[in-house]
């Protein structure tokens, strides 16, 4: 009989290994090899030798990339690490896709600080989305975009 336990941070590599086997087996008859290659890349930022934040970028479609995550630990906010991470995401996208493209992200509409940050970085609102996440709760996001030349 199967058993179940809650995963911990010590299980990260195990989950990665399981996903590396299960995802291709599940979708091999439905998706092309290019579609199955997620391309999700993480970058970890450090400041004075301490880890202080991270970002991740993922291809979303032809000429479109999604800034999945960009976070800075509270003790490092105000040191321009967020803008550094943002610029690095753009630089990474340019390095793998030299043609003009679009970088998109989702940000909660009520996270005024984040919305204003992304606007200062040159992003614009493309659309709004209300995504049901269960139990009557919704993520109420702006989908923002930045044209990368």
C-alpha cells in the first residue's frame, strides 16, 4: 500500500529526479522534445558573500519569456539588488535569444510596491488575470510585459 509524507527541503533533489523521469514519460506522446524542455533557469544572488535573493526565467513560447520569480530577502532590500536581478534576467534572455522578444511576469495587483518597481524597470500592464487557486481564493494579477530589443 502506498504511503505519503510531506516533503522537506532535503527532498529537493529527489523531487527533481522524480520530475525528470515522470514529466517526459507522461508527455512524450503529446509534446515535442522542444516543448518538453522546460528551460526553467534559476539564478542566486549574493551580496558581501551572503545569499540575498534569486530569480528564475522560463521560455513561455516563441519569442516570449516569463520572469517566474524575483525575490530579495528583507534584510537586503533597498540595496538595488532587485533592479540588479531584473537587469540580469533581461541580459540572460538576450544571451539566449538575440532577436527582439517579450518578457512577461505576473504580479499581484495589490502589491503596489512590486507593481511600481516593475513600472520603473520599464514594464507595462498587458492584461489582468484572476486565477482561482482553490477554496474560493484568487490570485488577482497584472500580467506585465517588457519588450526586449
